C-alpha cells in the first residue's frame, strides 16, 4: 500500500497535531485530509509558512486546551438525568445511547458532537452509569448519567 507524506495544518484526532509530518495512506490523504483542509503535501514553502505561524498555532492549542478543561469540569459537575419507560424489574423498553446523552447535554447548554461521546455499551437498565466525553487531544470528561423510570 502506498503512503503519502503530509504536513498537518490542523490537529487531527488519532493522527497528530498541527505542524507535524505524518505518513498516511494515499486514499486517506487524497479523499479526506487534503480536501477538508486538514493537511497538505510536504514542500519547502509549506514548511516556511508553518514556521511563521508556529506561535499562533501554539497559542490556539493552549486556548483550546484550557477551554476543554473548563468544559470537562462543567460536564463532571452536571446532573444528567434521562427518563425512560421501564418494566417492573428495571429493564428499559429500549435503551439510552450516545445520541440521547448528546441531546440532554444540549438541553443543559453544552454543545458536544455525538461522535465524541462514548458508552461501553448502550444503557438498558435503570441506574447510574458513566459516559466518556472526549473534548480535546488528552482531555476526557466523565459524565454521570442517571436513568430513572418515567
């Protein structure tokens, strides 16, 4: 499989940070990274531009990290309660998934992409559960989700 060397223009989850040189599959580069503006082909001109923007990139990364840490603390302090229909033995009719948690967070004033929320398995019982919300490169908030009978 052919690989292409690229310079990342923006931080990409599970790949690298802006300014890093990465080697990826040609199709991934051609079909996703380059058209979305996440990366460009390695050249001396691009390297000079990145060197000039390095301070700006570092300042933006630091601001994003601080914002993610503040949001993480806010999510950890929230009371996320979802009401569901349940049987007498506390089994739900249906299940609570990432999308429902995302909608509940949005109703509480926190805008998070549903793809950033992770449950180990869909919730199918009444009770208290943990959900991980990946906010930034190394910042993961643990949200406590309480499922109660409606």
